[in-house]
């Protein structure tokens, strides 16, 4: 790729689709975005592609446990991590937060230190800790034997090992220690509480949301003004009209603009019409699409591991071996966008929830949109949202 190049197609921006658009890349940055006929310098030669080709921003996944046969919770070397990163990068995820699962404190320390080195090198966008301060009742694919009581000191230790790269930690709102000590440690260390894996009722849920909001409002330079909710609906008490659980409070907070909810919109974890309904209820700024992908993403059915748990993938669905809980996803984020659009969410907003919105949670205004001055990250797809070409930092992604 030359120092300056032009990518032409139906360009998807946060404001809408430019039907015959162009993105001018200069080195590792985006120089210009707009109608092709107005591109600076010589306009792109020839007629626009007539195959419906789309140009999207590089996607941003805030919750991913692995792919390509490699698992972040089980990684012992940088090569293990990069195997999973490259699997998703080839499919258009140019910024990826590596998620761990509940594990022994020593294991968490080791994995966070490894991932922090990859974040320093710019290979991943950060670290997400899913546990270990969760609800045993709603542990999902987390190992209940390794779930422990809230420990602010351990939290601080992990944040220090993360070197500022820990983005979120999933914590159960019913534990008072999460609402005060752990949440305070997270915010002080530059991370966000992500409420989830919970059996909480409305009272504890609202208290946790209010505590997190207060801490973030008082923080100097917080990563984001809003806490997140780990994979809404999954790993939590279901919504019932006589036993409401936490979901109504999470939705209300998202509608108020006080929280951002993750949705694993892969068609397995959530019905696509439910995803559309949540989007219509709370708006695109309060939803991020995630994969929750594990090692089997991009791989055939078979036996895998997720931390201390054995997982069997059959028909593309990962479950704890023996027919247990769903154990993460097997889709790439572009697959999630495709499923979301097919479920009735407008393309522009589905892409926003997989790029611009997650970048805002990261606190990184250099990625997540096709806008001048941002990093030269993009994915070109066919009309069916299948990847054709991926560019990251202005360089072709080939492996």
C-alpha cells in the first residue's frame, strides 16, 4: 500500500451511508471521507463498484475470549494470544479487548501481565476480567469453585499488573463489596465496573448502578462516564413480571444514559428480534454488540477449553461439556453485525454499535469511525457483509 490510497464503495459513517463514497488513507491515518467525486486530488478513476460493496470502520469488540483455536484465559505465550487476535482481525475486528474468565488469583495475575504486554505493543485494545467476583447461582460457564468474595486488594493488584489496560471487570451487583470497594478500586485504576453474572433483584441492581455512576462522575479522567452491563440477559436472573430481577433496571439505566449494555447478538445467545427491541428501547448510544467468542470462533465443531472448563461445540454452539450452559460464542463481530441487520436494525446503527459505541467505552476517539484524523482502520465487505479486505493502521491485514 502506498503512503496515500483511496478506498471506494458505499461508505458507512455514523451519520449515514455515502452511496458512492471514498476514504482517503494517508499512512496510518484517515485523511478524508466523503463522496468520491469530491475526493481531494484526482477523483478515483472509473465508475463505482456495482456489487454493493460496503466500506465500514474497523470493528471494536469489547468482550472476546478467543478464536482460531486459541483461548485468552488459557494463553501462556504471546503467540497464543496473537493466534486468536489474528482470527478476528482477518474478519474486520481491528480493536479487540481480550477477556479472561474466573480463575485462581495466581492465574489471573499471570494472564493479565501477559495481555498487558500485548496491549503495550498495540496488538490488543485492553483487558476484560469476567470475574472472579460473580454470583455462583448465575455463573454460566464460569467455574463456580473459583468464584470468590469481592476483594478490592486483588482488584488493585490486577489493575496494576494491567498497566492501565484493564478496561472492564464483570462484577455481581448483589455483593455489597462489589458496589463499594471493588467498584471504587476499578474506577481509581482507570477501569469500569461491568455489572453482570448476577441473581440480583431491582434494589441491589439500582444501588450498584447508582454507586458506579457516582464514582465515575467524581473521577478525574475516567475512561467513560458510564459503566457497562455484561451480556444483558445472559448470565442473569431472567425478567419476570412477579420476580423482576436486574434486567429492567439495566434497561432503565441504559435508556437514561447511565449505562451501556452489551448484547451478544449472534442469533444463539439472543433472538435477533430481541436485539432489535432493545435497540429501539434504549438507542444505539446505549448498546454495544459483542461476540463473547471463545477458541472455537472460526473453527470446526469439537472439543475446546475455556479456562478450567471443558467445552463442546456442536452445530456452531459452544456449551459446557455434558450439555451445560452456553460457553461463549463462535461468531466474529462482523457476523454479529450481519445477524443484527437481518433482525431489523438499520445498517448504520448496527455498525455504530460494533465500532463507534465500543470505542467510546474504551475512551479511544482514535478508532471506531470513518472520520478524518482517526486511525486508518477499515473493513471492506460485499453486499452481504462478508469480509473482502481489512486495513489496520493503514496496512493490509493478510494473516
